[in-house]
C-alpha cells in the first residue's frame, strides 16, 4: 500500500499547490518571453536580472529569516513579468544569491527537464553567468519546487524552495492576522486540535504533503509542498534551506543544524511514505517513488528524483552520501527494514 | 491566605479619553454607569472580593451591572483598567500578568465557562476536539491519553460519549454548555468561573446542568465564581454572594443571609422579582 | 560605492554570501571581498529603505551621495555601526515585536581582530576573548576569538538577544573578516584572561 495517493487534509482548505500547478501549466514559457523582450545575452539586463535595490531588499529578508529560523519574514517582493505562483519568490531569492562562481541546479517536482526548470536555469545562466548542472552534488545553489534531492546536501550548498502557501496555520484558520498572533505567542493549540481530529478520523495522521513542523522549538513552519519523505531531511542538516514566496512576499529559513520536528503525537508518530515497489528504472527501494504511466499505458513506479535515478541506473549500489567523506550520513527516511514494513503495511501485501 | 483576593477592580469602555471623574459620576447613587462628562462606560469599578479555596462565590445583578466584565478580568480574558488581584498561583498582581503568563494560567489554573458559547468553543471542531484543546494547550502529547481523558470528561459532565466526534455546532445548547464545563475543568484548575451557566437553556436542562456542576464542584472541591442574573442559580450553588448594580458591589454576605435578610432595597427587589 | 572601492554588484553579492554563511553558521569566521568588512556589510545592507546609526564619515558621505542614507537615533535604527562597543547600550537597540521580530536591529561591530581558532591573536593576548555560541547553525558548541570587544559588551549583547524571538542580530567585523551572532544563538564568554595577567 502506498499512501501517497491519499490526499486527506486536516481541513477542506484547497492545496495552494494545485493553483500553482495550474498557473504554471498555463505559462510554460514565462522566462523565455521575458528574455526575448530585449534579445539574448547579458546586454540590456542588470546582472542577475534584478536591480540592486531589489536584491538588497531580498537579502535583508534572507538574513533576518536565517536569524529567526522558521519565522516568515516579510519582504518587498518585486513584481516579475511572470504569472503569479510561478515561483517568483524562489527566483528572487536565487538571483539575489547567485554569482559567476556558482553552479545552479533547478528541480521542478524532482525533474530538471521540465519547461519551468529549464527556463529558470536559462534566466540565471544568461543574466548571472552561472554554470548550470543537473547533478545535485555539483550544484552550489539549488532551486526546487516540491522536492528535496535524494543525495545528501552539504555545508557548501543552499537549497531554495519555492513556496506557494507560507503559513502552516492556514490549514486551520484562513485569517492571516489571527495566525500571525498565534505565531507571535507560539499558540499552536488549534493546529494540535486539527491533528487530534485527523487521528480520530483516520487513526493516524493523514497529511500527504506540506507536513507542519516545529522549527527550533519555536515556530510552526510549512515546509512547502514537499512529501513527508523529505521533511526529515530538514532536521539537523548540513545545508541551509531558504523558503521564498513571491505572491505572499515572505521568506523563511531553516539554517543548518537546526531542529525541525514534524508535529505528531507520542503514540501516533510521524510516518513517511512507504513503497512496496522499487523503481522500475534503477531498482531503488530507498527513494521517493511516484507513479508514472508509460507510452504503453502501464503504470509503474519510478524515482521522483530523476537525476539520482539516472546515476543509480548506472551504479545500482550508489549510496545517497557517495560524494561525502563520511559514511552513513543521516538524510531522510531510513531504508525500510523488511520486518518493520511487514508490520506496517502487511495486510494488503 | 485566600485563593483569590481582588481589590479595586475597574474596567472602563469607550473610545473617549476618561475625564477623571467617571467613577465619581457613575454608580448606584447616580443610577447610571456611563459618565455624563466624557461618555466613558464604567463596566465595573472599585470591586473588592475574595474567594477561599473550595468555596463558591455568587455574583448577581441585573443585565449590564458589570458581572461579565468582572468575571472576564478575573479569568484573564479581559484587560483591567485598574485594580489589584492576588492569586495563590501567581506572584504579583494577576491583572498585570503578561500574555504568556495569562495563557499559562488559563491553561492550568483558571477555567472559564463563557456566557456566549462562541467565546468558549470553536463550533466547527468536534466536541471532543474542543475539550482536547485544553489538554493540548497544556502540553498533552499522547493521543490515547488525551482520548481517554476527553471520554472521562464527557462522562463527568454527562455529555453522550458517542457524540464526542461530532461537530460542536450539531450539539444542543445544554450539551454545548456541558462541553464548555468539561473544557474548563479539564486541567484540574484551582478556580472555575461560570458566566451565566444556564441562560438560553430549557428549565429542565438548566436544573440538570446545575446539578451536574454542583456534584463536580463538591467532588473536586474546586473554588468557583458563578455569575448570574438568576438568583435561583446563585442560591443553589453559592456559599457567599455579592450583588452588583451599575458596575458596583452594593451588598455581599453569606448567600442565605443575603437572600433572607437583604440589607439593600435593590437586593430585596431582585429577590421579590424572582419569587 | 565605487568611492569605497566596493563594486556595487559583485562585491556586495559576495559580501552577502559571506553574511549568509556567517548567519547560518554562527561563530565561523567568513571573508568579505573588500576591506574593511564593516564598509562591505553596510554597502550590502543599507539603503533608504532602512535607517542607519553610526558609521564613519566616508561611509555616510558615500551612502548620502547615492541617496541611500536615512539616519536614525540609536534606539530606532535598523542598522547600527558600532565602533568597538556600545557601553552596554545595545540593550536599548530595537528588538522588534513578538508579531514582527524581524524588525529588531542589526548591529555591526567594528572590532580589532577575529580568529577562528581560539589561540591568542597577534600575540596581543591581553585583549583576546574566546566566545562560545550554540544553537541553530552550530553543531554542539563553536568557539572563536575576538579582540577588542569587552566581556561586558558580550554580556550586553546576550541580554539584548535574551527575549527570543525579539532581539538584535549582531555581526562582528575586523579587516576582511566577519562573524555572525544572530539572536537565535546562545552567546557566552568561554574564557577570559585573568585580571592579574592583564595588569
Ligand atoms: N466591549 C464593550 N464596549 C463597550 N461597552 C461595553 C462592552 N462590554 C460591556 N460593555 C458595557 O459595560 C457594562 C457592563 O457590561 P457586562 O457585560 O459586564 O454586564 P453584565 O452584568 O454581564 O450583563 P449581562 O447580564 O447582560 O450579561 C454594560 O453597560 C455594557 O453595555
Ligand atoms: Mg454578562
Ligand atoms: Zn530510480
């Protein structure tokens, strides 16, 4: 049984993810339009596209966000000539970071090949003169939507996550003002009641993505629409995580070596997705899998992290920390123990 | 020492700058609670009272006499204009407690049953969820323990346990009142404040809610302030009673004494109007 | 910013990256592309959207010429440049509100020297303090050496950061080096030179 298909939310609030997806689908050529306006190449652009004033605004926000792990810092998000929800927050954060010495990777739901990812990469390459890569281990800055890579991120890397919905509390209350008051006073009992009712209904916590987590024991954070699988990677990592929302004009951060604890009960613990299948391409059993339907109409499971899947297809034994000096670096869910997974998902197997 | 000792508790309302004479120009002798000079409404003023451990104190008075204002200040739900309140579990003037301290005190020491259901319950949550909120806010993190405690509290307050997972807005008024009581006593507070525990309920339901609370109050020996415009409620529950009018306490004493031998004509009128 | 020998695009970006590293790994000594680091930091962070207190004439004149200078008293400023120490006044700098703690001030201290290891700096050991930080960005505890920052000022900074999430964020700058002390960390003096040695 794979529970990734279950989308039970704690409240009927619609997933902003869906909006984002729809919007981005309608404007797949956002960045190319932008670039073609004044021809190719650097001529006619500010370095890294944004003017220095805009960058300063983003940078001040980024530094305050790192100083206040998990707190949503407002910043003067610039209007970008792109459709809303396209990831303008992530682009602004990336372009404020990037320099000629950087190697930039862009992931859209696990894939480097989507039109969105390619366009963002091109914008950075053209205007900021960066190297680009699809190899996670070679990137210094990674902009991503909905995923954290399977290969362990290092202290040399910054992951920029695009955020459609900034506030974890919006699941339980639509009023941002009331929610900011709750954050101010670390008053998360309403979220806890929602979790309680979730367990009453399903006997376990059923939140598929955007799993709320406490950061540094102080702020409740929406980790953006990453699967639960990726949520544990945020805890005590070596890398810096920046979360940027253009439409909502908020930036927040998880610094390296910071406690990130998914909300859960002592006796209804946080559970990651488990898959009974292996990747049909590379055979992996320790990666986040998604269903893909081939040309033959057959639905199979495949690694969502396409770049790592390619490496694994060539080197099936490649570990997630193969590029590090240390071994057994904690990163995401443990590889499922066959005995344990028997216990949890045994019945329908 | 008393559990709670309040002096001089005062609350103004209104968008005007108080003129300074508001208290002198209002009250029972003037027959009004709004200052004629500046328009400030004196919700209550100069209220002194104390509550012993395990004791039930009644507050009666006509509509608008300031009962809820007083109750909400003591329940840390409303900021005071002036006053000093000593409370056994708090160091200093309770009315000066900061936000965090208030949250803490409300979670563990003082339980409030609000006059208006919406102030006390989230009607979209289940009844059980509302009660669980008290436990969760106090740091309970074991689901099965929370569940068991909520079930006990439902039984204790005589709400059908098989309704605990239904949304609270599907409950009757009496059930909602009971859920509020369950929520208020969830963390074994030292003081419970009931504001109009019976208004809006059928007479037969009123009696059952009061009996239920009286039993819990005796079993747990929890100090209680019960606010009502209904003398019957106070007579049933309260050891001592204070009578309020135009924002002031005009009479206080043992409930039997106040009922049988009222010192003030107004109290006499209140009693007569009930009987 | 050319006047300060700072490239307004590339040097400020590099400085920003140094600040990102310094803030996300408190206690590490990061490098700015230009000297002094304090100029680089101010050139990176300050424009008319924020208010500045302190800073030398050269810095203020340059910012003013670019219409990027909006000054404020110490207590109200968003960015404060501190020459050595504040005599404990850091405790009255802006700390933001519970609702918007990010409005707390950023203080940039110009100190004599910074070192990643805690060996005495430049043999000038009577001035050297070893500071310890722990918290987000720090596995266990990290120590570093600072020259020219009185222990009393360190205590005052810790006090100004004590009401988390309200508080101030601090950068220490010396030559081309910068150390971040965001409010999220616990800061203390790890060792002090005994009085008689100083004498
Ligand atoms: N938020 C407010 N703004 C202005 N005036 C208020 C406010 N709340 C209460 N008052 C006034 O303060 C006085 C006391 O009100 P309070 O609710 O304390 O009385 P009460 O004795 O509880 O009345 P009731 O029996 O109707 O509940 C009334 O005149 C009321 O109109
Ligand atoms: Mg009332
Ligand atoms: Zn694969």
